C-alpha cells in the first residue's frame, strides 16, 4: 500500500513540491533585494555615472528579467544582474552616506541579513 502511495505521489507531481518551494524562496529573496535597492538612500555608480536608488532598481530589474530563466538562486541574481556591467564588465559601486562598496558585497550582506531574519 505504501508503495502505491509513493507511485501516485510521483505520478501526480506532488513529489516535486519541495523543489517548487525552493524556487519560490530564491525568487522571494530576489524580490526583497530589488525592494531593498529601491528603498535604500544610496546612490549607484554604473559605468562611471551615478544613479539614484529608483533608477538602479529599474535597471537591475530589467537585467533580472533578461537572466531569470537561467538562474536559480539569489546569489546568481547578484552575480549576473546586480554586480557589474554586462557590456564593460565594470563592477557597480554603491555609496551609502560616506561609505562606498561594490554592489555585490552590499547585496550579499543584505541577503544574509534577510535570511537570518526569515
């Protein structure tokens, strides 16, 4: 009887539910990071030009839309959409107050804080 239940679950697709939950989790993390960018009071330097947080979120959101079918984690989102210019390879910088750092480090820290809180 137990064997039949397992077969029915696998055939019905219910055996894949944890994988779907995992996919949803990283996408929730990406949404959080995009909101974090927009809600920050930081400026973003991309290819030598400074942008405010709303412009940065819009640009990174477009890059995410382009790569999201090829990524499967928030870390990949940071690496492929939010850390450097895909044309020049120049790293993005974030300035918050007096501190300037690579956007990848800034977002990785934000991701770790989010994960610790959730």
